[in-house]
C-alpha cells in the first residue's frame, strides 16, 4: 500500500537475507532470530561463523511496537557496502508487530539514538561512502505525509501548490503530490497535525510527500542536508 520503503540486506557468514524498513527515527539494526516463533525469515546465529553474542536482553519502543532483543556483532551487507563487526540486535519477542511486510528495521539516525552506546551501521559504512542519499519512487496510489503544526492546517487546505523555503531556496510541492485518492474513491490530504503542544508553532516534519519530489543527501559529518529536484 506504499506505506513503507523496504530493502533486502544480508547478515552473517554465509549470508542470510532479510527485508528491512529504513527508519530515520532510530539507529539500530535488528532482525528476528530463530527464538522468535512464527517468523517468515529468522536469523540463525548458529549458522553464522562471524556472529558474536554480546550483553543482556533489552527492550525498545518503536511508537506502537514493543521489541525485546539481545545484542550481537556480525557482518552486514547492503548492496555493495559490507560492514564488518556491525552491531546487530536479534529480536526474540515482540508486541503488536504482526502482519507487517518486512522482517526488521535498519536505523539511519545519529549515534546518540543507539542502544547501549553502539556505533550504528551507517556510521561504520561512511568510511566507505561519505554521504547517504535517498530517492523515493513516486506512485499514483502513494500514501505519504507532511507532519505540521495543527493551527496552520486550515490556512493551508486551499488545495493550492505549496512552497517551502529552506535556507533561502524555494521547494515547490504541487497539489497532486499531497492529495491522494483512496480505494473507496475518496480524496484526502496527507497533512497530519503535530500533537506536541510545545512544538505547535515551530516544528514541521517533511515525510514521503516531500522526499518523493526531491532527491535527498544526508551529510552527517557536517550536519547538513542537500536537496535536488527528482528527475
């Protein structure tokens, strides 16, 4: 339903393949293990010659999901990038995590979001590649969001093209990008109100609606983001 963007990665030696969702709100990589029942794909640490088990179990909340896992280290491969001795969490118990089209989560966030003070996989991989770039495919049935202060919604919902000015540069978001049609032939906008009262007048989160229009480059080393119109 175009609610998430998923990629295949390989973990362990020999490699075991998993489908993961990329998440900018966390920094950890985790997949289910054989001790978690009823999984389509489960990592078997006994079959990997490079996996090392470390530490005690811990729990992490992902919005409405509660994940229980334990930490280890192993080899992870994303396309042509190979990370050695990467921190890898194995899920052995979960709550409210059924019927999702992916096996695990690959966090893209800053190291201070990681559990146990580990170094996230992309912080290790940036030794091979300095930047992380992102290009999301656009679809007619896409379900995506722009998360903005609720007091500004009424003034925006005039179905006109929007222009976001970031660092003095204008970025256009046409009406067809934020108005979607449901399977029931109902049209609706992809604006979502920010419920945090403290951020009511300040914070905007640019989600899939914006990222589908603009190729994004994240330079974590210099704390900057580059944007270019997707072609």
